[in-house]
C-alpha cells in the first residue's frame, strides 16, 4: 500500500518535472518568436527595454491622440448612451472615459517602466498586459461610482454592470495587445539599427593595410640577419599595433596610450622609410581624465605618411601637436604635399580622402557634432586638425 | 647573371643583396631607388636582369620597365611586390615573373633561373588591369642604345610626321615612335589639346590664340617662338577650351 503511494508520488513528481521542462521549452520558443534570438540577455545593453518612456510629454500626447481616435470610432459605431443628451455629449462622455483609462495606463507604465525593463522580456510583456487590464477595470469601476455620485444612474452597481466591465476589458485586451506588439516590433527595429551602426563603425576602423603588413614583414626578415635586436623590437611593436587594430571595441583610451601606439606605428614606418621620414612631436599637458577613441591619432599619421612622405623620393617631415585647452583635446598633424606631377601615377591608390572620412564618421558616432575634423592647405603642407571633448562624453 | 636591384626601401635592397650572395653565381652591378634611377643605371651598367619593386615614389616599376622595353637588348625584369591584388592577377595572366615580399631565397633562385624578357604588350596589359590605368610620368627617347627620359610636364607639344612624332621641350626636340592618337588617349584632354590632325599641344604652354595674316587661327606658345596652326576642324574645340 505504502510502496504503491510512493510510486504514485514519484510518478506525479516526474510528471510535474516533465511538464515544467516542457513549459520552459515552450517559453523559450515563444520568446524566440517574440523577440528574436537576442531575448536571452536583457543585460546586454543598459537601455534595451522595449517600452517607450511614458513619462515623456510627447509619448503621453501620442497616447491621448490614439485614445481620442478610438473614442470617435466607438461613438460613430455604437447607439446613443441613454443618459447623454446628444451625439456630441455622447462623444464627450466616451472621450472622458477612454482618456481616463489611457492616461492612467500611461501613468502606470511610466511608474513601472524601470521595474519592467529589468525583467526578462516575456515576463515584462505579460505583467504590463495584466497591469493595463487592471487599470481598465479600476477606471470602469470608478466611472460607475462617479456616475452614481453625479446622479446619472441609480446605483453604483446597475444591472448592466457586468456587461459594462466585460465590454471594457475586451476592448482594452485587444488594443493593449496591439500596442505591445507595436512596441516590441519597434524595439527590434531599433536594436537592428543599433547593431548595424556598430558594424559600420567597425568597418570604418583603421585596418591593417596588406601593403604595410607585408612590407614590414620583409623589413623584419632583412633585420633578423643584420640587426636581430631591432628585428625583435619591430616584431613587438607590430604585435601591439595589430592587436589593437584587430579588436572590435571602440573604447575611449587615455591620451598617453594613444600616443604610445602611434609612436610604435611610427617606429615601424621609420624602419621602412629609413631617413625619408622625419617626425616632430609637440605634446602638451593633459589632465589624467583626458580620453579619446582608440586609434584616433594613428590613422592621422598613416594618412600623413601615405600622402606626404611615401610619394616623395626625398621623403618628408611630419609634425604632430597635441594639447588640451578649454576642456577640449586638440590634435594637429601636418605633412608636406608633394608637388603633384602632371600625369603622375596616383602614388598610393588607397591613400585618398577615405582614411580621413572614415575617422570623421567614427568621431561623429562617438561625439555627434562635438568633434571636429578639418583639413587646411597652407603653403604646400596639409594640416589635419581634430578637436574633441576632453572627457569623451557621448552625444 | 648581372643583377640590378631596384627598391625604395633600404632594408628591402639589403635583403635582396644578402639572398643573392647566398644563392651565389650572380653579380650585383648596382642599386636604384626609383624608376628614373633604374632606367639610368640600366643604360649605364647594362645588367641582365632587374629585381624591381612595383610601388616606388616618383616613377614606379611598371613605367620604368615600359621605358626599358625600347632598348635594343632590354634586360629581363622580375618584379617584387608586397601586395598589389590587381597587378598580380595581370602578372599571372601574362606570365610575367614576380616575387612576393617577404622574398624567399628558393623563389628568388628559381625566378633568376627562368628569367625571361618582357614585351611592351605584356606591360600595357598589366597597366590596364590596375585600378586606374596610369599615364606615364616621362616620355622615353631612345638614342643609340641610350634612353633619355623627358618629364611629361616639360613637353610643349607633340607633332606628328609621316613616321615619327616630334617631342618639343623648351630646350630640345626629340623623335619618338608613337602615335598622336595613343598619346592623346594616355595623357588626356586635361594636359594636352588637339589643335590639328598632326599636333597635340600642352595646355600649360599655350600663351594665346591669334589670327594669322592669312586668316587662319594660330596658337602662340611659351618658351618658343614657333606658332602652330589650328586646323579648321579643331578650331571650334580650341576656342571652347580658350573660353574655359
């Protein structure tokens, strides 16, 4: 007898466990359908919540407009309300009621937004949905009491009480479902745009030019015989540079780090270009918190070498100035403009404006309009000037 | 074999020199740092083979090779390059020797063993395969086994004869074997203006356009007193150019 009940219990337990796992799988599948593959990590981006900010004036206004449209539709398709005098009075009452529900719902979402956005998406959607239905029921109940107090109806619980609530909740259930579906769709679209923007920035990153890479390897091969110590340094510098170029992160780094990597790059290039490359540095004082996007200075130098030094048989001198003033970082790189030869072959095909354009776009995604990249042609030299906010605030 | 090393990077030249010494059996007759120097040294030193980088400041390797092809007995050319996607495809197609940097000893030895002469046709096809087919920076004039390089910006006009084209510079006149049609195609309308069936004039050297006593149009030029006739067929386009 006892063993029988044990078996029954264990069977029941196993059944429950199986149901649980089935439910979990089902939930996973629903989440996947609703939110796409990204549903699993709500912590991926801090502001990844799908609900818009209902505390904002513009959002509240949109809610009011949608509610009013709904009110007009309801008045147009439904018969006269017994205690309203005219169609206009009818619209007034319906609008009042629907606006009341809509604005209270907005207020509820405004209050609960932070909490909801912390939950997993499926839970957040379910909770928001239930909350909105509760709001509808409460406002319906409150409306009946108000009507009773105003003397329009005989009792706060008229005989059409139940019908009234069922009608309200059905309409609210449909409209809220539509609204939530819309917010989820909009959220997905925004996430996709965001990841596309991220991919674009990565594509704009300074990449290793094959010509630079293989020429450097050839240089190192030559050095391993004649100057092994120099070859070792060159390999170390190249490793550091390539590592930074291969990382996808668009981090803000201290100015000192960026200068260090730029110097490593120049050390490699001066091995190749020998005495054709000369660089003058002028680095001012920087507050410790001064940061800039990684690989901001190096592409400027690369551009200067490609356009100002490589094409000239006699080489050229690059000047680099960095300083901080009025909470802004100033970078100035100038290089000679080799006399354009008529009919000359384009010295280095990829060394046109694209390098600077890429940097300009990257700075724009970081700082919006707060970063400036300008080029200036003065007396046979090209000056590229970049200024950015010292503390690297986002737009 | 007598080898001339051409590369703008000192360490790249050094490496070739070391590899050649290790392979043995070859003499390094000299080094050059760009295309101009390569052409000069070749006529001076008469090497059998050039190991030449493609991308160099000033005149690049392809153009230098093109000028060399006009020699009676041109040297073989083996190109070296770090990376030139389009050019490399063209090298493969046209069976032109090339070495990829970093250069390997065995590849270098093999290339020197089978080094063969290029043709102008091969080089032109390679040039066209590049991203933007480039105009030459110099015109080469061949004189008794020598090459004179005339910078294209020194040319005042090209004048076609029955068989040759005369190249006029402020100081001299040279004869080259080419056609005005080819020259016009290569250097384009920005630098040169066709004023006659037989004349192509550098726009930078045009002083003015005037009417001759005979009633025809003439172009007067800087650095020379000679005036060139504008044919009736080209008069309209010349006046259009003059108006800017």
